[in-house]
């Protein structure tokens, strides 16, 4: 592996990390702006047409994948709790 290959891989990893950070920020802002806040900090409820919205589903899927939320689903509503739910935070 040449030094140029190493630099190229590092730049690609940095760009990927930046894209994930931007997506996380946007997804969290979407949840905060469109959900109904509860009495609990960082907890938002979605119901009705919001549950079928593909953009909502993508935001929740991204945050869950990154360990930045947990989701509680019922037939009529979905509750999203934002936070750090990564393995490192739970240790």
C-alpha cells in the first residue's frame, strides 16, 4: 500500500464520517421539529400519517442504526427517545 493509497483511504473515511454526522444532525432536527414533545426530555410522539411517511422512517432508521435513539411502537403511535444508546455509553 502506497502513501497515496493511505491518504486516499483516510480522506474517504473522513468524508464518510462527516456525511454520517450531517445525516444524524438532520434526522434529529426532523424528529424535534415534527414530533409532539412529551413531558420527558428528548422524547417525541408521532402518529397518523407521520408513521407512513418514508422520510420519517428513514430518519428513525438512521438514528437507530447510529445508536442515537430508541423507538417504542404501538398500533396507533410511535415514540422516539433521542439520546446516546451506543454500546460505549451503556458500559
